[in-house]
C-alpha cells in the first residue's frame, strides 16, 4: 500500500534513513502503543522504533511511516496493529533468569507448602511470560522440590499480551543453546529431543502443569487467584509510573496470605501497594499479615 500524498520531507525526519519517520509519526505510534499496552516510548526510542518497524514497511511495500500510521489507525489495519505491538515489545528472557527468585520459590513457598501436607490449591502466575522460559523454570523448580506435585491441585498460569510469544511458549521447543541456565539433571529429566537437530522440547508432564493465556496487564484481569507466588518481571519497566503503581495494586488482592511477588532487577514496588508488601531480599516481596484470603 502506498500513499497518494507526497512523501514527507526528509528535513522533518527524526532520523536519517530509507523511510521518513517524523516527529508526528513517532507521536502517533507511541500513542497507539501506549493505548494498547501501557508501553511508554519516548523520543529516545526513535531508533529502535525505526529499526523494528522498517521491516514492516518493507513487507508492506510502503515508503513512509505516515502511511504505516494511517494503516494501523484504521479499522482494516487492526491485524497490522498487532504486528506493530509484537515488533515493539521486548521479549528477551531466559531459563532461570535471576536464579535467586527460583531458590526463594523453592525454599519459602513450595517446600513449606509440602511440609504442611501439600493439601489445597497451589497457584503460581507468570504475568509476562514471553516465550515461556519463566513459567517452565517455575515448573522445573516446583517438580524438583516436589516430584509428586502433578497429583495435587497445582497449577501455573502463564500470560502475555503477545500471542506470537505465547504460541512459542506453549509449544515449549527451544534450541539447545538456549538451555544454558538449566542444570544437566533438569535437562535430562524435563526435556526430550524435538525431532529437528539441536531442538529440545519440554516434556508433556511439565507442560500440562501450565495454562497459557493472553492477558494485557493494562486491561481487566479475569483471574482472581489467590496465588502463592506471582512473577511479574521485566515488564512494568516499560510502563509509566501511574501504570506501574496501578499494576502493583492489582496484584496484592490476588496474592494468598504471605504470598510472594517477584519483580525485575531494575523495578521496584511504588505507590499504595507498598503498604501491603514487605521486601524480602532482592526484588522479592511478601504480602503482609493484615491481608489474606
Ligand atoms: C522482557 S519480557 C520479560 C519476560 C520474563 N518475565 C522475564 O523476565 O524473563 C517482557 C514481556 O512483557 C510482555 N508485555 C509487554 N506489555 C505487556 C502488557 N501490557 N501486558 C502483558 N504483557 C506485556 C511482552 O510481550 C514481553 O513478552
């Protein structure tokens, strides 16, 4: 699709390059992304936006970002709007990222639950799961500490706004070189060759513990919990402060008594939610005694 209008003048451009991205285009893109996901793109991110969306313009045979903005703002461009979101979200993740969280999960949540008899519900939520390494690391931790977990009322919920990463997460297939953080024992127990050379699949016994669902953290949340642990790591960093605070506030009523909230290493809980959460080590919080369900 090309515009009948003249290509915007390059002197308005925020960056030099093959396509013209001017300030107004950037403002429109960042507003749409903010409305759709809460992600705040400042002009400092112009090079990133340019690089990631230039690929879409080439696919669509467009010459200017202005045409792309017109498309994604239109009713017929909603599919492309999803592509834009996928292109602009950062999905970087890995197995056992910030390993101290998994150690805490094992020693402070799972083991005490098992020591009390392992009865009742155990629910854990990975709230921006990307391609799945986080919920699978949770499942490996759980099963290592409690091999019989699958015979109990144990579930892991894994959500993300991006359906492409969710599909990859649900498939549970990874190149062998991505399994760096996984111990040899866990590799042997929880992965199997996936057919293609160098590809490994998480075994069914692990995958069945996890439910993958689309969820936009800045929209309504159908899940009520309570969750004994919530992982919300390396996602609110992309949101502005009021959005971050709103999300922390929505987690606290969904945590079980003494439940744990794990956040990213460069994030911190701010705002009213802080009154109901006490810090317990690096980027780890527990629900304070007053609130329980
Ligand atoms: C950097 S990854 C973090 C993955 C994992 N939690 C970790 O720490 O390794 C950020 C993820 O947040 C997701 N995301 C961005 N905005 C979101 C939103 N509004 N609601 C839910 N997920 C969102 C992205 O799709 C991406 O998969």
